[in-house]
């Protein structure tokens, strides 16, 4: 089966064309700041991005009518269980209004639906960041007005968990796994019975700091900062999300830059990297307790999983909990096509939004 996979980012649209799971070709279509600035909202970019995609396919001399299905990256929908979702009218409407926030990924399902309808084939989204399978206990934060929420790298976490299960010949739902995704944000999730029953909010919540996010910070100090009169609400939020973590301590959100700084003798960068390793290890330990210590495997993934020092540090601190498997990087296009194929091949039923 041939498919078109669409993964929109803030200044790019990555697409891939697959024959089953074999990538025929892919491309990152980049958009200048000036091009994006013409549009008042993300949804207003829809036709602009659609034209770029269809024109590129024409340039590749690819017959768009040969496609069997289309998958778009899932966006900021209402919190939903994991799965592959048909792009229903309600789903598309919630993506357009940004029911849980505005993000470029909202365009994925919208574009998939429009292009799919134009050629008469089904369209889907797979495991958006708002996948929510938390157990009731995990929602309790200590302040009733501030429940813990599930925002994490669901697409890649689920993909690598299922990949590991397939490689060892066991059903995903029969395994207890701790999955650690380390990218621009960090999420550590406890997988059991095929669900992520607890996870650290990778966007603006708790857990380890990351290249550009602060993670859990001292509550009292944060309150003082908010009411100091020195910062606007937006400025404080930017300190937590965007300018936090390695950005704040080292002036970069690239772990490769941090590694070079350490190799060059930068003691501050070395300390921050060691603190990062310890915080992620603490998150792994927390999730081990969620699973009552019955952990079959720890899986480390995301871009930072290429860093041998970080991986070695995590193995040293958390390897006593369970064996560790490393899947560096994240192949989001493949994860999306696999979700679509599971429905098209009858392995799963499409979820209803």
C-alpha cells in the first residue's frame, strides 16, 4: 500500500511517501519566516502548505492518485487514548480551533483529510502528544486545581515500545516498560498492559530539565519570580519552556554543543550534563516504583540517545532496575505509516475521536 505521510513543523513540512513500510522518498519542505509571517494563524497556512506538498509531488512525477491512504501528525486535540484515529469532522474541527492549543502539528490531520478527500482515500492521525492513559493516582498533584496532565512524546514512545516487543516476540500489552525519550523535551513513561499509566509532562510540567525546558522547578521560587514584577507572564513561561534547561545554563539547546564544551574543559557544562543524567535517572526510578519494581526493560530513545556519555551515565545509575535497550533518534514518518498500516491491514480498528 502506498501512503503519504505529513509532519508539519513551525518552519517546515516534512513529508514521506511509502510503499508499505519502505520509504520511496522524503523531503523537508522549509518555509521562511517571511512566508509564515503572512498568516495570522496556523490554520491560515493550510492552503499554502497544501500547495507546496502537491507541487513537490508533481515535481517528483509522482501520481498522487496512486496513494492508498494518508497520515498526518496528530496535533493539540482533546486528551485521548493511544491509537490511530480517522480524521473525522469533529477531529478536524478541534484541530482548526486548537482546542488544547495552537501548534503547527495541528495542520497534519487537516492536510491529510483534505488531500485524502480530494483523491477518495482514507486519512488518519497517530498518537498525538495529548495521548492520555494515566491511571487515576497519577493525576493527583497535591493541589486539586492543578491536576497532572499527560503531554509527552507519545508517537515515538509507543513506536519504540512496540518495536521492542516485536523484536523479542512478545505482545506489547504483556510487557512492563519504562521508555525515556530525550529530545528538545524529555518524557519518561511507565508502560503496562499496553498503556502509559504515568508520564512526566514533557512540555511545561514536571520531571527532568531538558535542552530547552525547565522541568520541575522549586515552587516557592517560581511563585516569587511570578510576583516579582520583573517579568510578564509570557516571559516567565518562556523561561520554563524554550529558554530553560541547557539553554539557560549553557546557552545552547544542542547536546552536541554541550559535549564539545565539556571536551573543551568547560566545568559548568560538565556539571549541567551530569545533573541532567541524574535527573533523568531519578525519573526512571520514579517510574520503576509506579510499576512496583516489575520492569522488563528500559528503553532509551530520542536524539540525545546518540550521546554515548549520557547513555553510559543512565546505564550506570539506572541499570540495576532492568536491562536497557537504546533506539537512538526518532523516525516519526515511519511511526506514522506503521500506525496507518495497522488499520489498513486490519490489525487494529481506527479509533473514533
